[in-house]
C-alpha cells in the first residue's frame, strides 16, 4: 500500500531559513589567485586529456599558498594543502569522493552517509544545519560550505576556521565550476578536470540518446504544490535528460495551485519514492502522467545534490527512461535500476535505506537547494508566481513545526 507522503520541502526550508540569508552574494562567482612562483593558469572546465588519478600536488596551477574569494566576498587563504577537510553539506562530500580525496575528509553531514565509508567520519549535523561545536571538534584545515549553508558560515569563521562558501549551482556549468574550485582548494586539479570530462561526456550521451525522440512534458513535484521550476539544478537535469519542464515558466521552487498543475498537464513525473504515491493524489492523479501511471524513479541523492556524480547518474537515468517509455509504451520506469547504478560504487557508495523523497516521511536530500528555493511562492494566492519573502518563511516554519526537517545540499 502506498503511504501518503509528507511535503518534501528541503529547498524551501533551507533557503528560506538558512540559504536565503545570503542575499545578493548568492549568485557571486568565486575567484582564485595563487601567490608566489606556483601561479599559473587554471585548468579548463571539462578539459580533455587530463592525466593522473589523484591530486597533482606539484602542478603549478595547484600549488600553495593561494587565495580564493568565495561567494560571501571573503578572501580565503590556504597556506598549504589542507589535510583535514570537513563538509557541511553532502554535495561537497560527494565531489570529494568523486575526486578520490575522501581519505582527507574528517567530517560530513548526516545526509552524506550514503557515500562509501562516510559513516566513519564525524557527523557534524545539528538538528537543523551544521553544529558549530561538532565542526570545530573535527579540527579542520578547511570547511566546505555549499550555498544552502549560508547561515553556518559566519559562526564557523568566528571560531577561527577557514571556510569556503560556494555560490548557487543551477546548471551543469555551475557544477563544473564548483568541481574545479573544490579541486583547486584541495590540490586535486587533475582529478577535477577528469571528473568534469566524465560529466560532460555523460551529458553529451544523454542528449544524443534522446535527440530523435519526442520530449515528454515532465514535472518534479516536491509535495504541497511545490515543484522544481526554471533556473534550478533539477530543471537543468530535466532538460539534458530529454524532457520539457512544464514549470519552466516559473523560477526556482514555486508553489503552484492545483489548477495550474492541471493546466500544465505533465505526461511524466519524476519521483524518488519507488511507490510513486504522489500519482494517486490530486491534482497529479488527474494529469496525463497520473492517468497513465507514467513516472520515472530517480535516486534522491543524485537528483537533489548538485555535484558531478549527480549529473552523470541523473541524466543517464532520465534519458534512458524517456527512450524506454516512448519506445515500449511502458507505464513506469524504475530509474534506480536503470540509470542510477551509483556509478563507481567504491567512491559514491550505495544510497541508504532512508534516502527517499518526493515528500517521503524523512524529507528530501537536497544540497544547495539548487540555490534558488527562495524564489518559491508562499503567497496565499498559491498561483505559482515567484514571490520570495514572508510567505516562504511561513511555509518553512510550518513544515518545521510538523517535524518535517529538510535534508540539505
């Protein structure tokens, strides 16, 4: 029996109460400069021909010391290669695992435990956000704080920690830049270039796979009328995966009325609950997707965390599902078995049993909340217009009051 699902509001809660305080710096781009004789050109994003499987410590472009200006406008200085790294959101942890630098990670958030061996690191999560005390206890040389962790940055810096805060990641190019930046911060530039190359290869393959098929009108519902719309990481995944997002006329994570959802009439729903309980609920039950039981199951860790393995697995899963659904006329596709095979399981790990979504009871594992949840509409009219402000905060507080704590990053 399909259980009724709770509203998956990781994006709204995160940015309304935490990420949203970043204000105008949310879209700022980091800059990096290297001091001394090791200065050199940065590796091109997605550059082909990168060699080596580990950090290029003697690479002139990856030398230390160096200065990096992060999304808060703070100049972060690393005198030497950081040996103890703490991540307070899972997308940064996922990226470090992808770069093969997990041995230097000493602290992670609870939502990174799906990564192989991550449970052996210190859990730095608080009930909501990061625990300053737990982060300090890991004695990190560097703390990586993605976009949704904006409220955690200053308290950690006040404890004398070196914290790098990332801007929002809303598309594949942002992920590539974020990966390159992390590689530069930890002295793993070659690995970052290789990872980006693999990611772009997967994107090209997904686009080629769906080039000659009709693009279904799709929607990723988060529950309670909230959906992933334009200018989000998830929207980028949907486009690359061969679908047209019916919520693309809106920005961020708006709350759409039942009437708007019915008018948009998605043919395919993206879900992360294998039972796809949302298809039995209105207004989705009355859409084409609901009537035809048309959905694809995505891995929650990959779909909701802006990081390179997320791009690889999610675009592969979705593009395969689009081809299968159209070619065979099947009613549903379990993407977890098809495309999201967890890739290099030795680095990425298996998703844990509690990694469900679409408003499943334990919430959704969002990372940077794609950086734009503050664009969601919490207005009483519930029309889906972008209207960040008190309505969003009120919605987030209501969710917290009911115990629906969000997973972030």
